[in-house]
C-alpha cells in the first residue's frame, strides 16, 4: 500500500532532518519506504502518517546501484501500535498477509525443518486456545495456543494437520477472539502445527495487534522492566536520569542527556 508519510530524526551525519517519503509495503510492525536518503541501518527515527506518529528503527538500507536504492526497511519500536490502521480499514475490508516462511524477496524458505524456518515476525508466548478446521469442513478441532506473532501461531495438538493444509482458525486468548485463514507451515507428529496467517478481516487484524501488545507487556512485567521505578537503586544516578528522560520523550540526543546530567549535578561516570 502506498501512503504518504513524514520522517524525522538524526541523519547519518548527525544532523537533524525532516523529509517526506512514501510507503511501498506495510505490515503490522514495519514498512518498506522509498525516497529516503542519508540514513544508516540501526538509526531510530520518527514516522508520521496523517495525525499518527510512532518510533521506528531502520532495519536495512537499499544498496546503491540496485533496484532498492533509495529504499529502507523500518521496524516499529512500539509493539501493537499501527499508525496506518485508519488508511488500511478505509481501503479494504480484508488484509492479505504473506506467509511468514517467505523471505524478503518473495522466495519460499524451507518449512519442513523448524531449524530452517525463516520467521518474519518475532514470536510471543501466549496462553490460550485455537480452534482449527480444514477449509470446507464443518467441524473445528481444539488445540492449545502456545505462541503467537503477527505472521502466525503455534497450536499444540496430538492430531496435527498435514503440511500445506489450508485451514480456518479461531484464536481465543486474553478475552480476545481472532478469526482468519492460514496454511500449515510446520508439522510435528503428535505435538502440533505451526500456522502461517494468510488472510484476516480488518477487525481481526486489529485484535491480533492488540493481543501482541498485551502479551509483550506481560512478558516485560515478568522480567522486571515495567518502569524506572521498578529498577530502584540497582542503577546509577546517571542511568536513572537517562531512563526517566527516555520514558518521557522516547528519543533523546546526546546533548540533551549531557545537559540533563549537568542540571542534576551528576558527572558522566556515575
């Protein structure tokens, strides 16, 4: 989907920039843009579409002299937030999704060996249930949902479907229900199936993003990273200043950090 966006941040020379760009492809956690220059992989930038803004990391830069010159791939730093949701719902009632076993150039990756599977999206542990049925059949089989991603999920069952079976699914987790279609991409006999999502209605796609956001927050709480207050006296005063600023602003320059240390009368080495 082609959408007009605006980027801002620090360019590869360390200078602030703001420029328009256009999406070529979008997904729930990132996009491919064209018309972009003076950025490096790993940079954190702000992206705005209409009145929605979010922070992204530059994942890759198109090489000079290739068809991808002037293009970048970006990954969201705010799980569950989609700044082009409104455009998506206004354009189509259904969202076609690429099976997550495909690589960026569209070629199929090996799927029979889980060690070789090339996942496009990070998986998140999730407790719930998933109902599965082969397309065209009336009866759903119940399975245990163990993890979920924007591109698929894993269903534990003693009677898994065969590889490449087209299925309809109903995910039930964290008081949310998500319906859609998918393909069986991995088979583990007497253990379960890896399901790649191929089609979701727009509302279900939104609920999937909400589920990802919820389980991500739950994992963060379990790891003890919910807030700066949870860190307490385990960090230095300088680091506590940095974390507090990042919670407020999201993006912070070196000069802003040093200025705040000076106001707090803290040396950089503390």
